C-alpha cells in the first residue's frame, strides 16, 4: 500500500506526487470552466423581447375634420355651464369609482416600491434569549473521568441564561441585468395602474355630462308632455260641449278622452324617468342619499360645441387606454427578461455579524463575523423554467395584441364620434327649422282665432303640432350634446397626459 501524499506535495517521489499536485491544481480551473459553461448555456436564450407592435394610423380622419382647438384636459368647461362644471368637480372628488381608482393607484404605488426594494440588500436583526432551570433528580457518574471526583454529576442543578443577537444580510450580485428588468416591469405595471385610474376619472366626467344632458332632455319632454296634456284636456272639454249641444258626435269625446289618458300616462312615465336620472346624478357625485328637492334639473340646453382639432396620431398620447396598453407592454417585456434570467446562475453575498452571551454554570461572551458566497444554478428545474419562459412570451404577445387593438379602437371610436356628431348637428338644424315653421303656423292660428276666422280646435291642433316638433328638436339637441361628450371622450379628453417615456409603436427594445 502506498503512503498518503503530503499536503504540501513535496517532491520526494517525483512521478506520483507531481501528478497528484497537478490534479489538485486543476480543480479550480475546472470549476471555473464549469461555471462559465453554465453561464454560456443560459446565455443562449438571451435577447428575447416582445415584437414591435403595428400601430400605423392615417394622417387624418375620414369623417368631417375638427377645425376648432378646444381644451381637452377640462373639456366640460367648453359648454359654459356652471352646473355641469360644479357636478364634475364634485364627482372627481367624491365619486366612488374615481375614489376606488385612486385607492387602486395607491396600492399599485406601494407594490412598485415593495418590488423595487427587493433589488437591494435584504436581511434583518435576529435575536433570541432563553432562561433554563436545571434540577438533578438522581444518577451519578458511572465512568471514571480524569479530574472529576467520583459521584460528581456532570449536569449540576442551577439556573442558566443565554442570549444571541445576529445581523445577517443577503445581497444578490446583478451580473446579468435582473435589477433593470425588475425595475422595468415594476414601472410598467405602475404606469398601467396610473393610466387606468386616469381613464376611470375621465369616464366619470363624461358620465356626469352625459347624464346631465339626458336629464335635461327628459325635463324638456316633461314640459312638453304637460303642455300636451293641457291641450288634450282642453280638446276634450270642447268635444263634450259640442257633443252636448249636438254639434258633434259623442264618440269624438270618447276618442279625445282616450288621448287624455295616454298623455297622462306618458307624463307620469317621463316624471318618473326624470326622478331616476336625478337620483343617478346624485349617486355619480357621491351623494345619493340627498333629497331630490335639493337637486333641480332645468330644461335648458346650451349650444353644441364644435369638435376639437386633433390628428389621429395624437390619440396615442391622449387616450389613457392606449397609454395603459403601452405600459403593459413595458411590464411584459420586463417580466419576459426576468423569466429568461431565471435560467442564469444566482450569486449571492451573505455577510453577517453576531453576538452571544451565556450566564450560569458556564459563562462566556462571543462575537463573530462571517462572509459567505452562495451560488444557485438551475439544473433539474430547467424544464419548468423554460415552460414559464414560453408562458411569459405568450403574455408579452398578448400585451402587444392588446396595444394594437387599443390603437385601432381609439381611431375607430374617434372617427365614428366625428361622423355621428356631424350627422346629429345636421339633424338638429333641420328639426329646429321645422320647429320654427311650426311655431309660425301656431302663431297664425292664434291670430285667426282672435279675428274669429278659426275655431279653438284648430288652434290647439296647431299648438300640439308645434310642441311635438319642438320636443323632437329638443331630443335631437340633447343627442347632439351627448354625442359631443362622446367625441371629447373618444379624443382622450378629461386628463393631462404625462410626458411620453417610450414609444411602443416604434418598437420595444429588449
């Protein structure tokens, strides 16, 4: 049997000992080569990124273009309506959807801070303490131990106490860009939450304006329905008198009384609808329990503003849903990089400090420091990590598709809103002209009645025709106002866009 080699590998037996020393010296280079090979194997998957989205937009809208520059951040001030401005301000401060969106934004801000805090060193102070009471209830030394008297117990009775205090730190070295990918994902997710909150607030303002104009249109219809009921009741009174005097058949009275019943039912339905809209507006401003008498809706419809001047490309900056989809691409790109870097080794530094105290039978005070390095390399779970990487790639593709859909939706909604708004404005002009002609006919019937050339029935019929045309024009007016609200919303109004950090439509860098 050969003798073991000396640790120093002294050259007393040249052939065998020199070979052993060479084998030992080659361990470090082999370990380094193995680590480098693992890194290179992981590096074969680097460079993955979401594909650049397709976000080409035409240079102008096909619908009639907007030629008036309107403020989009607070578009509701364009109407010159103090009640509308007050309701929107109240809603932005007290509406439950707006407040819920802000609460979710605060949650997203905290989650971003938590995720970014994990980049730096981790660790904390750990302490423990123990007090132990020991009672020797029997037994003695059965083996003679040098220096220990016979019958002496090695576990004497008494009280002992010990305390330990340590501060251990763990810090992963960022050799492959994990910190940048983590920051990119966290910032993207927070930006998406911010744009979602802005979209909720903009939607709240639009819903307030839309509901207010709808309520005013119903208020106009209530006013006309009351006038119609008055006319029908007057016609029924005239028909009864003529029937009693034998100037007209009694069936005319029955027919007109049926019209009175129908007008009454329509009035009651419109009044209930107006009450419902008033309660809905109170709910939108966060005060649904207030008395309805404290919130009145006047049948006043202001002018319809011209659409804002905006080119299609500006929708990518103004629309919060497009910006949210863009931020989700950023977050998906960061998460895709992180999923890819899970295939790479992790190198962690682990420094630590400690202090120990022991009092009792044995007393001691110890202090220590330590410095360690940890290496983690995925081997058996590589198949799972590759599957998760493919899943992250699929989620990134979904984010890109969501952005492309948001861009096309933004353009389609804006173009459709312009087209419908122009049609509503034209329809309103026609109906208002018709209402004016009906008013002229009604005034002429009143003059003929005053001269004795026309009976009361003809006057009431002329008034009913005028009010019906006026009601249709008021409905068209309200519809045009509501369509203008949709146009401002489709153009991304109601919020102030931040400076654009990235341009997803020009491609996402890996």
